[in-house]
C-alpha cells in the first residue's frame, strides 16, 4: 500500500476518534451546566465512522451516557467490529 494512503488512514482515524472523545466531553459539560445538548445521533455519527475507540474512552472517562444501553453496549460492540474490519483490511492489503 502506498505510504501516503496509509498516513491518510491514520490521520483520519486519529481525527474521528478525537472528535468522538471530544463530543462526549463537551456534551457532559453541557449536561452539568443545563445548557443546550448535543443530539444523540450526533454523538453516534463519528463512532459509526470508525471513531468507536474515542467514543468508548470518552463515555467511560467522562461517565457520560453510561446508563443508556445503546451507548454502554453499542460503542464497545462497534469497537470490536471496527477492529476486526481494520485487521481484516490490513491483512488483505499487506499480504
């Protein structure tokens, strides 16, 4: 695989995971202050787009949305699925 493409993939993964982590922290802060909240579908979007590690870490780090089953179990399940997909993709491209 081209080196620039691999770098682009890493930058994308870093950006989407940072976004997912940050959104969880921002929404938790807004919840504590009683301010306008981030929609749940907005919290899910970067997680579905391969930001599940950041979303899961943010959820447990900020203790945010841990009472909702679809966050508590959905984020880690997506993380496992995405790791399997990334592993399979890496195997197919690097063999």
